C-alpha cells in the first residue's frame, strides 16, 4: 500500500533527453511496446480487466472482435444468426490451427464457455458475458448452436469479451499453467515466449495464424506504470510505442519531429463506487473524533448526492487530466448506444452539498478513506487526491490510500473498502455493459453483477435492466437502456466523474490506428513506407 504523493515531471526537458540519448535502432521485425498498466495474468479468463483482455488478443482469438471504432466484426466466427429469439447459430472459420498444430473446432468453444465464468479466485469474472447461455451444442466441427435463457440481442457483441481456449491444453489447467506458458496455447497471431509478472511479456509471431502475416517476428511488452518513465523510454528508443502518454508530456511530444501521437475518444469512465454491503460500522468511516459511525452513511442517497455535487468534474478533466478527459454524469460518450442526453454533467455546488449532508443527519460531516489504484489509469492517484480535497471542503475529511492495481482489485472484490475510485471500459461499446456487470445486483449463479464489488442492490432497477437487455428491437432496446442509465444515475449506484480520451505515442515511421476500446495491439502497429 502506498500513500499519495504528487507526481513530479521529468527533471530533464524532453527535447534535451531526445537529443542527448542516441535512440536504439528499430530492428526490422522486432517491436518494443511500453504498456501503462500491468497484465496480471496470461490466463484470458482470470480477470475481466482491460490490460489482461488487451494482451490476450495476441495469444487467443475470440469469436467476434471489435473494430477500432467499436463495431463487431467476424473473427473465429464467420457469421452469427438468430434462428429464434432464444437460439443462435454460429458458423466457425475453417482451417484454424492452435499453436501446437492441432485443429480448432466447435468443441473448443463449448469447453471455453464452461470454463470462462468459473475460474477459481477470479477477482472479476467474465460470467456476465455468458449470463444467458443455457446450452451450447457443437452441431459439427464448424457449427455451434447456442440456446439462451432469455432473448439476448447483444450476444454476438458479448462474445467479443471471451477469448477461446483449447480443450486439449486447458482441461484441468490452472491459471498458473497459463502463466507458465504450459496451457497458453492459442489460435492468435502470436505465441507466448515469456511472462514476468509486472515487468515484461515477450511473444513471437505464429506463422500458422489464419489471418494476415504479422509485421513483427518478435514483440516485447514492457510494463511501465510511471508515465514519465514511459515517455523517457520512448524518447530514448528503448521502446517504439507507448500507451497512455502523460497528458503533461503530450504538448512537448507533439513538437518532437520523430514522434507521432494517435488519439480517439474512449469508452472508459472513471467513477466512484460507494460500499453498499454494510449497514453498520465500516472500518474506513468514522466521526470527526475517529470513532466508527454506527451506520454506513453511504447508503443514504442524500449523502451520495452531496459527495457528487462536491466534485468539480470540469476541473478534474481540464486540470488533473490536462484535457485528456471529459466531464460526465454517465459512463458512455454522446453518440454511443444507450447514452442518455437527459443525464447532464452534475452541477458543482458546495453549498447544496453541505445542506444535503445536514439533511441526512451529518451537519458536521465525517471522516472517510478513499481507495484507488496508483498504476492503472491516467493520473489515477492524483485524481483521487483531488476528489479528497473537494470532499474535505464540505466537511467530509478524506484520506487517500492508493495501491498497485493487482492488489487493489483483489481487495476490492472482497468488499474491503468503504468507497473506491473505479473504472469501466465498455467492451461492448454500449451502456448496457455497466448496467449488467456493475449496477445489477450481484447474483453469481445467474452470472449477473459479476463486477458489482460494492454490492449495490435495487430490485426495481434489476427488472428494468433485464427488460432493456432482452429487447430484440434495437430502437426500443436503446430507449430502455437509456432509461435504465438515468435510473441508475438518479440513485447514484455509482458516481460518474470523467470519460477518458485514449492516446498512443510512437516513433516514426510507425503508425497506430487508435481504438475506442483503448487496447494496445501489435497487430495494429505498422511501419509506414
């Protein structure tokens, strides 16, 4: 665990660093990439976390993938057809080989669907993407039929989240077997060479891949959580591309003749998740004398409203994130499926926030600890500290404790915190992803609320979400999803703050097609002729 410290800028100007260090040459078929967040496991089903899912795309193929603009496109599945509201037929790509030379078949998908929601000790399950899958039948080696328990119009999009693993390598294999490489046999464009947790991952080109031949024979991913260190690695030539360059470095990077910046509006929101699992005392909430409060104040709507109104979202976006985020009152950007124009950016109103605290029975406020990661999102620790200062102004004296993401995620899944700074990037490109995985009541047997780590529960909203996500008519479904978004925000199941913009920086002559889903893929890195 670490306490917050103000980030320091590079002591040496970027231009001087670039001029003073001879960059390492870009080898013809070797690529080095600097990642901003750790990949906590090679097991593609261990944790539904963006860094893990992004890396998994190199080793394992899903049935469906999302294009850079978020559209679903065929991958291992060539086509999908709804034969009935509750019955889908999926035609698989022929001629696909596993890294060990064996044939990919429908039986591997059947095995994957049984494994993905049931990985032991998973801190964030993939069960939500398979929540309605009732039965999977391999009709023949290249045809699947999926029976769902309810109409599921988003099923093809949901399947983009599920990496397909082989039965022959995965049956009986543990997460440790994937991390060691023993079970990391995929159909993807690259094969695992080595994995050093929190440090680096090396892959080599799989020349038997069914897709186009990859440009890179060898790719090394370096985990560099510190943004200044990432920038330095790029400028020195230690890496050729970095994810999430520091917003404070971007203006100067744009002036570097040998650096290119690639940007796109993302679908990741940063929000606060209050604890709903405790009605009584919480170890991280006390009165102003340090004595535990007898009841959890975060279950009071007026308290949550006060905390929301105390946040200057525009200030977070412009000053803390330095323009690489937008203020928001929901979790999808305008134009996205389910974005509700009737949900505005909440007002910044300190006086009203104090009044609401008094109305809720806390005229003198209270003390609370806000937990956050310190190596996962751009300026995550700095943002948490800024929020703490804003809350302190309304009488909620806030301490910030930050941790490495892997530790933070594990403890959050055990409901150890009172309130957390959390984030979700919609892998489906629509608002229903958060409704399903975070807002819906936690229901492990039904694979609902798989990432609802704060145990928010609202039976009426659950029913509203279920109706929306089972509506086959697209226009009506979007109306219902948008209505559920508003209901969730009205009750402050979570407190949205900002939407991130995605950015990458690369050394010439490399190019990268920026992605809405923030994934950093070697398959998208090209050498410009």
